[in-house]
């Protein structure tokens, strides 16, 4: 992925996603290609404010080098899902405020997670925490990191069935994204996370294809038909399944096997 040239930087001065360029220009996430060490507790603390209406937190004071690979950018603002918010709170990198600017405790957010109202559940959070602690880049499936990544690929975004410019309809797209965050049916077998290998050159404006797409198993294992449907949705991107039992996260993948025809 190549960086934008100087003309692109000048053009972004009036762009609603200006924050994203600040994130990418100022910060580098210190990944290595074969890193397996867990993230360390942070000495610097960012500040975010939780919005119950959208089920996400808005980062209002950003510190440290964590935000290059976390959160989505919309209309010049950085939003974090509940799993991203909780993870940063656990490692001491984020102070979360309520809508009344009161400090929100971890216990409060744990309780909110159990209610499964924000598109996440305990199992999904444990998967996210496990992968993030190992240095992987993890985002909600099919949720663009920024509108720039959509514009770079297509030039337009589909809104209610109509192809329209990103600049005009960024606010509408933001509302659509937040609805998709909180309305995820966690009991339905579906793709949940896009996972990227650790990559110090990762850019939200041009993330590229994920290393694999993850599907959470809750209850019965998927049938052959269900696996084939999910594989078609992934296209050429590898599909993996994850299962959480007693706090232990396991990952699975399925290969096609043809049994010999008996005489």
C-alpha cells in the first residue's frame, strides 16, 4: 500500500475524514510480521464518551499509538465498538465517560456486554480480545474502516439502492453503519470479524483484503450447506470458525473432502 502524495494531503484539508489522515500520519502501530507477544498495559490514556443511541463510543481525546488499527472514521470522528472500547479499558488505555461525563467502570460495561444489545456478546468479545492481544488487526465484518476505503475502491456508495457520492451522503452512511453495529443477530450463523495479520503499514483508507473472515459458532456446528453459503459470501478470502468454551477460544477451518465411491 502506498502513501498518498503531497497533493492528496492538501486536498484532504476540507475532507470530513480528516481525522483518519491524522491517525495514519502521526501514529504507527508497532507490529512485527511474526509478533506473538501480548499488548502491554499503557501509560497513556485516551478518553471516549459512550453513546447509548448508537451503541459505540466516540473518542474525544486520543493518545498513544493504538488508534491506527482500531475504530471506524465517520465525518471526522473516531468511533469504537463495545469490544474495542472494553479491550482498551482493560489494558488501561482508555477512560470511558458517560453521556453526562461521568466515569464509566469496567463492571458497568461488562454488564452491558451481557445484554447483547450492541452487536456483541461475551463469546465474541473473548475472540476479539484473544486476537487483539496477539497483535492481529480485527474489525467488524463488512464495516468499512472509513468512507475513503469505499471511495478508493468504487468512487461511490450505495445508499438505499441508489448510487450517490460519498461526500454528500456520508452522514446517511454513518447512520446506516451504526444501525448495522447494534442490530447484528448474534444467534444467527454469520460472518462476524475481518481479521488481518499484524501489519505496521496498515491503513484504514486502503486496508486491502483481510487475511481471513471469522464466523462464530454458538450451539450446533454448521452444516455443510451453511458452510458453503458462508464460503460463497467470503469469495476468495479464507473462512475460519471460532468456538468459545469455558473461556478458551478455538479456531477451525474446513477442507473439502471427497470420499471414494464404493464398488
